[in-house]
């Protein structure tokens, strides 16, 4: 496990950060990475037990808040509560998502709407919630988690890939709209990341080898590969970067 002490972003020390979907997978690694840099991290998750365990592991600078990001009034209320407790948000990471597989023939309007709510809609309204504080400060960083699945046209997950493709357009529009307030908006786009969920649900030796064969770099990516780039995008070192897709895929999209 990466302890994130091989690099220090001094601008992240004591920075106030909100991360959605922070109790497991890539989200939990984002929480660990920012906590290791001395940031004050509040994260949201529907799995309160896992979230509280992670917060207890990382210490008093980290707080977990129970929240289903599909419930927009609750999402925005929790963000208000966090800001009242720890101060104005300086970095927002819209990470929560769910990449369940589904066949087009079985897709229903209800499933589609739920997929967009989990993977796209909360990005917009969480950003809306932190906007007053970021505008008042004249600066801020929003990081939207995308996916290379839409770039590769991955079958069997059309609701998910549509949502992740939309994040590209959302990021570019928000970057243009909010840039005059000193707010940077970027999309962090993971490739085939080896997580516990992927291993449990889908990974086979054949699929594992296929990813290695298709990648330019011949090692499997882990959540900390994503988190390290997220630290850069939240720090002042990326002050000139906005409206961009930052891809972490070991060259998988080169094919």
C-alpha cells in the first residue's frame, strides 16, 4: 500500500477536501492520499460502517458522512454541514459511481435514470453546493471521476458509459464557466484499475492477461495510481490545468 510520503504537496496541508464515494475502492484510496498530505478530508458514502472504519484508521482529520448521492437535497445538506464544521471547501472530488453491467435488451427507463443519478447527476449538484464558498475564495479545484470505458466503446454497460462520456462535456463546460472565479475543473479518467470489487465480480486470469496485452505498460494499475494524479490536480502545482481529461490507463486507450 502506498503511504504517499514519497512526495509532498505543501499546498494540500490543511486544505479542506470533500470526496464522494470514499469508503471503498478508488474513493478510499483518494481519502488515504489526501489525509497523508495533511488535508482535512470529509467523505460521503452510502456504506457508513465501511466509512467509519476508514475514518477511524486515518485519524481525527478525516470524517465520514452517510449519504446516498442520488438524494440531491440530502447531498447538498451534508455538504453544508461539512462546510459549517470544517470551513469552505477547497477541493471537491466527485468520485461516487457504480459500473454494473447491463444488457441493452433488458434496460428500463428506471434503471437508466438510476444509472445517471449514481454516475453523473451528483457531480453537477455537489459542484453547485460548493460553488458559493469557492467563488468567495476566488479559487478551488473540482475533480470529476470519468472512465475510459466510453472511449473504448465497452459493451454491456451503456448507461454507465453514457454517464461517463457526459462527464467529459460537463467538465469542459464547467471549466469555462467557473474559470473566471479561479475555479479549476478537470476530469480524472482511470483505466483498468485493480480493485477488490473488480477482483470479486469480474476478474479472471484471461481478462487480467488481456488487459496486460492491450496496455502499453505491462503492469496492472492500482487505485493509488489514480490517487497520485488526484493529489496533483488538487494541489497548487496544477494551477494552470483546467477543462482536461487526465487519463491513467497505462496506455490502454492507445489500442
